[in-house]
């Protein structure tokens, strides 16, 4: 029974981690689409946001059990 609880906890953790990743990736996609039609100043700002999100993605991927 305890083994099943640990497995359930691991699955729950993984679901939350994947949901976070999905949200970040969708946001990154939106930023990329916006950058296509933006001026240079806006693209620079979007690039910084994109890089921050990339760092978050790497952090979340490192949390994988």
C-alpha cells in the first residue's frame, strides 16, 4: 500500500511538472509569434522574456525524478 502511495505521489508530481512545462511552452510560442510582427525594440524585450522562460523550462526539466 505504501508503495502505491509513493507511486501516486510521483505521478501527481509529474503531472504538475508537465502542466507547468506546457504553460511555459505555450507562452514561449505566443512570444515567438508576436516577435515576428514586432519592431526591433519590442523584439528585444520579447527576446529577454523568451530567455527567462527558457531558463524556467530548464529548471523544471531538471526537477524530473
